[in-house]
C-alpha cells in the first residue's frame, strides 16, 4: 500500500499518467488534469464504455482514519467503479436514472431487505432512507413522538447527545436525566440509579459518541412501560448485532459505517408512525416516508446504491457477528498499545465503555501531538486529528478500516514513542 505524499507524487503514480513519469519538470495542476477522451459522434443510442484505467486493489490507497465521511470497503468502491459507466447494461449510470425506474426500484428494495437481514429487523418495524443527516433526526424524533408539552428523557454522554437534547427543546419538554459533561464525557452511568420521568414519551441515548469515544455496551430500559428507547447509532450502526426490538426508533447517518454521506437510515416501530405534530414538515414526518417507501421525493439514489453494496459486503463477511469480532480485534490492539505505552499515550475513556469505532487519545507530551499527526500522514495514515472541540488524536476504525491499517498505526505509535522518550 503506497502512500501518496504530495499531489504530484500521487498523480505521477496514477495509471492515467504513465508518460508523465518521464517528465523532467514538476507539472502544474493544470497540466496534470486528465485530458478528456475525444469521443466520436455515434448514432447508436448507447455508447460503448471507454476503456477504463485499470485501477487495481491496494494501488495508491491510504489508511483513512476519518470520523466521517469515512473509509469504505475497497471491494465496494471497485464494484461501484465497474458498474458506474453503464449500470447493468442500462446504458447509463445509476446517478442518471429515475428514482422511480425499475433499476433503482430494485436497488432500494434490495438495500432494505439486506439491511433487514443484517440487523434482523422485525416485520413490525419500518426502514426508511431519509435525508438531512442525523442532525435532522434530532428534531424529527420529538416531532414524531411527542406533543409540544410531552416530556422526554435524555442521557447525554457526549456532544452529539447534547445537540439532540438541545434541539428537542424546540419541540417538546426534554429532561436531561444524566450528563457526563463534568467528567469530560468519559463515562456512561449505571442504569439503576437513573431518575427517569414517569411520563416521558421516550428515553434518548447516543449509542456511540463519535467525538468522545464512549459507547453503550448494553442499553437502559425506559421505566415508563409505554415509553420507548430511541438511539442515535450514527457511528456504530451495523458494527455489531443489535436487538432492534429493544428500541422504538434507531437512526443513523450512513457516512461512517455503511456508505457515503447523504442518507440517514431510520428504523422505527410501525405503531409509532402517524402521530407527528401538525407543524411537522413533510420531510420530517415518518408517515409520509413510510407510506411512500422512502420515495416521497427524490432520494439520494447514489448513496443508497452504495449503502446497498456495503450491506451485501457485510452479509458476505458472515453478518454482524463476524463484523463485530473483527472490530473488537482492531480496537483491542489499539487500546492495548495505548495502555501499554507507560503513559506516553492516554485514552481518557473509562475502559468498560470504550468505543470500538472511535478511539480518542492524547500524548502525555501534548506538544508532540501535531508532529505525531503530521508524521503519520506522511506514512499514509490520515485524518488522525481529534475533533476540534477536544483536540488530541482520534483514530476512527469503522468496519471498513482493515486490520492492516490498525497494525500499521500501532507500529507507527511504538516507533514514534521510541524516538521521543
Ligand atoms: C453520533 C453522531 N450523531 C449525529 C451526527 C450528525 O450527523 P450529520 O452530520 O449526518 O447530521 C454525527 C456526525 O458525525 C454523529 O457522529
């Protein structure tokens, strides 16, 4: 796996530019832009596909530790590439098709059924492919589940849960029943001691806090028998099996574990649909989208198509039980490296709730963090900077991060430590 250290070196390695290797000057960006293929005018309705540059597995790919949009499985990218120009002989790409045509209809239905298989989604739950990011769900959840004066409980274990709680204040009466803010969001509370509101319509959690690296390993039960559990699973969606029946609503932005940005998946128990507040915009009303099978308006077709390829890939890997094993192994070697560094690296999160997806850590010598991140990037490991609100380092190791990426990071950490003792 070769790292491209400069744009020029990346392009010089690119198969589109074999002849540039012989150039004796550094070409400007303009010179390096791929020249459009000159096509001849043809009278046939479908042009033959141009010979595609032969991009092979592992060529020029770096290890991308970004928190989202994040790395995708190589096999998915290569498959999308192979189908891009002429999707299944249709003479056009999936991006150019009607969302009401037979090809896309098959894509969205397959994506839904594969996701249902992966998570064993019970029949009494709807699966919706929506837009607006998980941020929109911060409003959609109270709008669909509450009247303006209804109570809802929020456990806030990080910045995303906090944002959800604050947005809900516009649409219902949320209670903050626990916050980890005073501990810098490094903990999850014991569930027994939580003082839930007996009238709360729902209990909201963020299953994995992407910025702080705190993950629920099991889930609280709402004390009110009629209340439901709602989870923002954006950053650990499909990273492990989940008992969907424990939740009333699960929502997740795709751009971490299951696809590119642009789609938010909502899994909602069907009996909860149809009670949205009258002011609810159509785009936020679960009933509108459930009744039209996520095709009320133009959906993000390409994103849904890629999500479908990711779901297929996860099923081929043996489903989420196998995926979780791989994730646990990757996270294990990274946390072991941190904990075994004699304090050179420090992960502040309580061990029992450390995320398998986002691993934040600091260097004891904080002035070395910038150098660490820069040197790692030179070695082909990018996006290791912690979120701007907390600083430090963060390695996001979602499903698609190969074990080799984590092993390379750990080897780099050990080497960096040895050089800076
Ligand atoms: C846990 C969590 N919730 C919500 C969001 C917001 O997602 P979006 O940017 O798709 O609105 C993010 C984004 O990183 C996240 O990590």
